[in-house]
C-alpha cells in the first residue's frame, strides 16, 4: 500500500477548512499539533537519553507548533531551550512565547553554541507552506542540522525540503535527513524521500474530512496523540 | 499529608490569572482540561467495559470541558452522546458543539431515556463556580445521577455539591457519590467528602503559579495529562 499524501495546496485548504467550516480555532489546532510533536519526541528521545532539547522555531505556524511542543516537553521533565530569531508579532505566538518565559525556558540567540550543548533538536522552522529560498538567518541553521550527529525531529517537513519533491538536489539541505518526522494531519509528498522514524499526529481530523481529502485517519492507540507508521503508511 | 485544595474564589482567581498574566487563551485551557477528562474516563472505563458514554453538559465552562472530552473520547473509539439542554450562545461553546456534530455525535434531549442506554456518564454540569440552587432542567438529572448504578465521572465537582462544603446535608444531591472525580488544576475543598477514584488534570499550571496559590503540581507520569491520587493527595 503506497502512503496517501497531502500536497502543499491541499494541506493549506484543509487547514483553512478546519478553521472555518469545521469551527476549530487556531489555538486549539496548534495546541493539539504541538502536543503530538511533544509525544513523538518523548518516544524518539526518552528522558534517559538526555533532557536538553533545543527547539528551533520559524516565523510561522510551524514555529508555533514548536513553541507548544516545548511547553509540553518542559512538563514531561525535559529542559527545553528555544531558538526563535524571527519572532512574529502575531498575538498567538507572543502568548505561546510568554507561556514558556513563565516556565523560565531560555530563549537563545546563538544557534551554533546552542546546538553544541543539547541532546536533541526539534526542527520547527518551516512547514507545508515553505517554498523557494531559505531566508536569513536560517541557512546556517539548516547547515548545522545537516551536519550535526544529534538526533533531530522535524515538524511536518524537514526544513528546506520542497513539500512535493523532497530535498534540494544540491547545496543547502540536500543531505539533511532528520532522525524523525512528525507529519501533521497527513504525510506530505516529501515523505517518499524520508528514511527515518515517521509519526503522524493531529488527532482531530474527522473521518469525513480525511475522506474528502483522500487520505485515511491512521490507527492511533489508546489516548495517544501520535502514531508511528512505516513510510509506506502501515502502522508499525 | 493532608491534600492541599483550592477554594472557589481562589480557583476563579487562578483561572483569570491563567488567561491574563499567563497569556493562555480559554480555547487552549479548555482543550487541555477536556483532554485530561477524556484520559481519566479512559482509565476508569476502558473500551471493553462498553463504549457508550453519555456526557451531561451544563451551560458554562464545565460543560465546555465536557464537550471537548466527548470529542477526544470519540477519537479513542467510544460512542459518546451529549445532553446539553442549556446551550450557551458563547461562540466558543458553539464551535465545540459543531466539532461534535461534524463527527455525527448525537445530541439527546431526554436524559432519562439516554441514561437508560449508556455505559458511563460524564457529569460536566457544574464546576467550581457553582453555588446555591440547582436550576431547571438539572434537578431531575442530578436525581438520576444519584440513583443510577452506572459509573459516573464528575468534572471538577460532583454537580450539586458545594465547592467548599461538599454534598448538601439533605435532599437533592446529598447521596450523590460519583465513581470518579477529575479535579482540574487542583482539588477543591469538597474533595474531603469524596470517596471514589480521584484524578488531577490540567497539566498547564506552572510551578510558580502553584506555589503562589499554595498547592503542588502533582507528579504526572510520562506524557499523561492526568494523574490518579489518593484523596489524601499522595500519588497512587
């Protein structure tokens, strides 16, 4: 069975439909998406592997998911730190950042020194709306993610990868292969180029919406907000 | 160790502070509170004990927590149905109800016949802001909850109980003892009169806020959003 994926345009349309027809608020969806990411990190990188988690957040929704995930990771017992160089003025992101500041979670300015003193990196830089060029200050970050030997968990997409076509054919990001990928709502076409542990999260898509968009709601277990699947789509 | 509790006024102040100084939105808090409730129900009443869960929702935030819990219970594989006779015009509650309608979760009008064909009841009628009289149409509902042999899980307070003093000394609600109670953020003083399984949920209170309000963040396990405690406060 080939995995069913959701292209960049369809993912954007589904997102809009969840927040209009389906009556979800972005606060709700981001909370559940970030919670899924935190549960995947907990599986890939249990507490006894080292508690320091560096969460790299981009300026948009992917970064917001990272901020939520970092908060839940704090509550699980990790010591997250946040690299968030392009802070959005959007009120929601400002609130998510404040929630972390109230937990004394540090915001770091220098990614190079931060990655030298962490145990795991969450890549919440770019998501399904990414296309084109990696803008400053993120090229050096992608470069570091590509070179590090640390485990990296990417949110929805390995940052710098094209949503449809996967890694760039050469240059920055072309050899970036994260340890784990958390596909939110449904895998994107880039998953065909991914060779790590693959999770699906976002347990809020109704069976009828999944059907409309041509994918299947994966078989989550118990109260889990995330499920590990083979990149071919079967549950592991 | 006597359990540390949060009185009705303090609970209201904490709630306000979470949504002002602490920068949470009510959507976020309600999502996490309802998620906690759903996880407690999953423990008290695993799927093999019968999948039908009747969620009785009051007009306020307690009812909103119930709506969120019902949605998560649907995703776990239960068949929830909702009794929600006093629908709020508040936009958030309307959205939470729509999210259930999109899952074809039935809204029932007749509590007596609904309770005759369910396996478990969630009491999300009144929470920490309840005081005084049980208003129509809820007296008959409390009466039914008091008489049923079905397991009942109450959200934050057994409905009709005084938040400080517990069950009414006589009449309606005086012999209502739910099977399980999910205290949100911290137990309320009424817990001293409660003899069932006691859970604490709402894994979003910072250590500094808990300290300020004179209670302790309980020791949640792993990624759990709920923890079972003895009514004396120790973790089980």
